[in-house]
C-alpha cells in the first residue's frame, strides 16, 4: 500500500462542516493531506511525496437526503456502496455501479477513483450518475457544484471533473447521485472455452442482434475464456434476450449454459479476486475492437511471466485486468513492451498495484497525455501548495 | 441584445482557428466562438470589440468506426446529419435537441445539449469521449480519447457544457448507439396537469425507464394543433407523449403498463400509434411546439428551468398563479421525465413595456425552480441571459471554484469573457474571508 494510515496523524471529521474546519486548519499548518475512504484503492498511484495528515471519511456515512420519487440520493462520502444499496432496496432502487469490494468501497472513494465493474457496458461509470457534489478545497473552502436534479447545465461541471481525480484536487464531502430501478429479473449465460477472436465476434453479434446485455465479463482460463453475458430488466425482455443470445452463440459454435446463483457467485469471486488480489495488478484500456490483438500481444506475454496469473476482461467496454505475482525479472521489459503496444494503438496500461522493486523501475501510470499542461494548470489552481496527495497521480500531479 | 462584433472570421481548419486565436490575442481582442447560433441563452452573442470565430465551415464527418461505435466530427456538423449518416447502418447519435436539424455538434458540446430522449440516454456529456481544442495561446491539444479511461483529469467533462469559455473545439469524438429493437409511443390527454404529473410519477415508480416523457398543457396543445395540424383534442388540460424503446418484448410490456397507468390516472383519450408515420407526426408536433406559439401570440419568451420530477404538479400550479397575477398567458411544453420545464411567456412587443415585464415574469419562474431545489437551466445554458441568476443558485465559493477551472484553461479570459459568471472574476486573486455555505445555513452541515 502506498498510503498507510499509521504514517500521518489521523482525522475523522463527523460532519461536512468539521471536515472543512479540519482542512482549513491543516492548510494553515501547511500540512500535506491524504483523504481515505474504504481503503480499497491504496495501492493505486505513486506513493505521495509526504503525508502529514490522513483525513478519513469513515465518520461521514449518512444519507443526507433520499427522494425515491425523483430517483435521487445525496450521501456523505464515507458511506459504503453496500450500505447505500441496502437503504435503496426497500424502494426497489439501486445505484447502477458494481465495482469490487462493495462492502468496503465508499461512494467518495468510488468517485475519486472512478471505480466500476462489468455493468459499465450498460450504465456507464459513476461519472454518468453524479449530478451534484460538495467538495472541500485544500484551503478549506466548501463548494457545491451541480444540483439535485438529473438535468442541469448551470455553470461548469466541477463534479464530473472531480470523478477520477484521486484526491489530488479536493476532498469529496457529499455526492448526489441518479438512481435506477432494481430489475425484475436477472439471468446470466456462460459461454465456455472462447478464444479472444470469438469474443470479439460475439460482441459484434450482440450489437447486430440489438441485444442490451447488462454485463459481458470474460474470465480467463488458461489461453481461453469463459464469457458471462447477463441480462436484467423486465422478465419478458430478459427471457427473449436469453433465447437470442443462445442463437448467436450457436452461430459462433460456442456452448452456452445458464448459470445458477451459486455458479454466478463463483464467477463473481474469480472476478473480484483478479481485480483486488495479487502483488502485481495491471489494467489495460483500449478500444474494444483491439481485444484479440491485446490478448495475443499483451495479456498472453504478461501472464507467462506471472505466478498464479489471472485475467478478467470487459470486452464490450475495452478493458482487461491482470493480476499475479512477479517472479521473473523479465517482467520489467515485458511491461515496457506491453505498454508500448497498448499506447501505440491508442490506449493505456496502468499498473494498479506493484511491489516497490517494480515501482522503482517503471512508472505506474504511463506516458502523460498530450494535454498534461492543462492538468498541471488545474492542480496549480485547486492545490497551489501541492498538499493533496502530492505526486500520487499521473505525471506526479 | 444587439452588438456588432469588430470582426467575424470563418476558419476552415484547426490550424486556421489556432492562427485566428493567436492574432486576436496579439491585438487583445476577446473571442466569441459560434456554431449555428441556435442557442437560447445568448452564449454565442458577440460582445463589444470581439472577434467572432464561426465554425460553420468546419462541417466534415472525419471518420466513422462502426466496430467501436465512435466517430470523429468537425464542430460545424449539424446534429441531425450525424444520425442521418449512421441511419443506413442501423445506428444513431442519441442527443436530440429540438433544434437538431440546424444546431451544430460544436454548439452541443458548448451547451451540453440534451433533448427529449436524454431521460434514458443522457446528455452530450455522456456521449462525447474526446475533443481537439485550441487553447487561449493558440496551442492545439487533444483531450480525452476514443478508448475508455484516458489518463489524468477528465478534461472532456470540464469542456463539455463550458459555453465556449475554455477553448475552441475543432474536433469532437462521439460514441454512437445501435438503434433499439423497437420503439412504441403512447399519447394520452388528461383533464388537468395534476393528473398528467401523477401519471409521470407513477410510470417512473413502476420501474419503467421511458426514452422520453413530454408534457404539454392546454395552451401549448392549442398552439401545436393550430400550427401543425395534428389531430389532438383541444378541450383537455394536459397531454403526455411517451416513448419507450429497447428490447421488443420489454417495450411491449412497458407500453402496456404505461397505458394502464395513464388510464388509472384519469386519462381521457389514449392513443398507441403503431404506424411509423403517425408516431413521427406526433413527435413533429412536439418538436415544433416553440415555433407554434407564433399562432397564438405575437411574441414569446422561452424559459428553461428544472425541478425535481415529483414537484411538477405543485410547480405548474405556482406558474398558473403567476400567470393570473401578472396577466401574461404562460404555455408549458416540457421534458416531464426529468423535470425540465420550458414555460413560454406570451407577450406582445408592440405594447410598450410588455417585453420587459414578460422577462420579469420568466425570471420569477426561475426563482420558483430554485425554491423547489431545482436549477436555472436544464439544457439551454447560462450564456448572457442567465448570468445574473447564477448568484441565486450558487454562492461565492461555488462560483470561485468554477472560476478556478476557467483560469486553468484561459487565465487571460479571452474566450467569451462576459458570459456565465454574474460578476467579473479575475484569475490569481485568492478567496477572501470565510462565508458560511448554503449547506451549512440549511443545517445539513456544521463546522465542528
């Protein structure tokens, strides 16, 4: 972990106002600050250059306002996704994101890391669901952006800019989110023993047949994949899509079987393990059409150099996750080569967790994007003294 | 509202835009970017001594990638031409503002345009993945990207909806969608807007996510019937136009459920057109609603405000009260599914003082929206028209934070400098003394 809670003095503000006061005090003392939530993404990024104070959102876990009829909820940043879903369930509603570790991941953390799961292909990420936010800027200023209605173009969209900013611009204090109805039915088909090119053809056929899966998750097994395709919604639509997908799979010469609840949780576990366990973890993003190329030139060579290497992919989104333990020194040149391949065709390879000996030899983020000067300018404006997670983000932001 | 710009330039390439920006900067002239000029908040209005950079000559579709459902466009491409280009292949571009036959993609990016169908599919911000922009010093940068999760801060989110104040967009990468298996439209009339509002709430509560739910009140229906010849009944209080789309079996299930709900809410006349032409005619009626006002009034003022969906009936009653008090007729035609109101204040500019008075009444409607926890604009933008009301929705800390974004992009404030912000804000000055935030004064938060 790049941030350990014992390294700095720990603050646990119990209200948004207290958080603002705390941060104003820390600003006066010129202390550096790392804001933490459920501590599920503390491997991500470079270790901050200095950590004087840790501000935890764990005591900021209230639902501030819930309007079921408007399908809108405002929560404090420290509430976990699981706690929130439990509050929404009696009204048959949910927040349509499914990142790993829902029992620990906080809404603030999910926003700060733009964390998502396989349902991204249908619902987008939390960036598509955030409608408002209260932040505390590094100088202690409380500021609100957006509102509590889904449609709103008053002023610049500061909340969406905060999504994925990894605690380097401000502390996220409250978040207002758009909700979705809980589906009446959910069914998942497994397609066994697929090659990467079959997966690509499957994705194209799903589009051609105008199907709308809620998730497409490929779980690597050796050089092949088992692909879980899920549908959710009203029963009639789900059942019709299952029949259509069986026909699509038959056309591709792939066996299908419907997964019962127990089998589904086995795949969910394999997925979560790959996303969250393993000393070395890598995320690859590229256009979905490149999946066969990425599989052959990036995923295969990297897995060959990992002990207990695993891979899961969201082939309709265009991301793949690799995890394992590095034992072979050739992993370093392999990572450089993999990144070169991914970036040269348009994409990114981010090392989301790594032991120090790897971090010392390869940048975890990759080549800073062409508009990096604008990112630096934003950092200068929001955090001119570089006190919020200094150096943790891309290019040392 | 009329200002003659010092200069109008119509560049044809990104490089020409960059050279224009450098020249304008050299001469210290502010720049106002402009697309088709269809905006309803005056974002593209020239300001004193400015250079207007019109992007209407940059109207090429540069690349269509069907496999990944992405396309690269120049900013002057007309919104509807994007879907027209895709239609033969069974795809479409989701954001569909009512002005889509004339408005440009670049303008849509500046305003984060919506449309009737954003209830289910989201706004321009949800469909733009990358941009090429010319910055204040003339440098050309690409932000975002076609692939998921570009590295670093999400600059695309900052630029979409920034009303031409951060840079000039010269290329846009959008995500497009496969056409759904089926679409069904349900049209229903009601004795009152209360009942129509109740139907909207109950459809949403039933777990249905319609592609669109539009509401029209009595006055709006009269105007639409007079202008477009749709055969809608006139002796009603309100009408709903509902689209459900998606998987065929699910669409049928949802359309039947919606019909049952509108009937249980007291609907008078329920229609379920299966004929594509009849469906299209109904939507033509709705999309032509603003223009139709000309049939019942010499002039009208279009307002754009948002309220929580559950407050529709209450707010419409308040607007009716305002109409009675002020003596101005107010027609309502709006996106009920997301609470985005478009009250139209009808007036006659030939009567001295009436235009000004109509504007005052329209402003009062915004205050009603703010009081009900809504927004002063859902899709038309702040522009020149609503800058004065930003301070009623946001406090100084909020506006100061938005200004930080602007200063990061354009510290010299050469792009559209007089828009959006209620009072001039400089870059470089630090915020002063502490002022309690609205969430604190409302008791939602307190300083420990």
